[in-house]
C-alpha cells in the first residue's frame, strides 16, 4: 500500500529502528552483536533482530 511502517538509521556502531511516528522501537549494537527493545532496553537477542521490534 506504500505506507511507511518504520525507518532504520545507522549512527556509528549503533543501528536505530523508529516507527512511522518517529518513536524508538529498538537498537542494535554492532560491537556487542545484540538487539535491545527501544522502550525499556530489554535484550531481544543476539544479532540484528530489529524487524522483530515492529508491530
């Protein structure tokens, strides 16, 4: 349908996932190779699993 559902932005060793309203949904730390929830900072898992953070 052509609707934006999220945006991935890289800044150095951290990759941020934001939803269509700009709210932080998750972060991926390249050095640690871990993905964290954007709201409470809980560990999601190893590797880049940012797409799991989208609703």
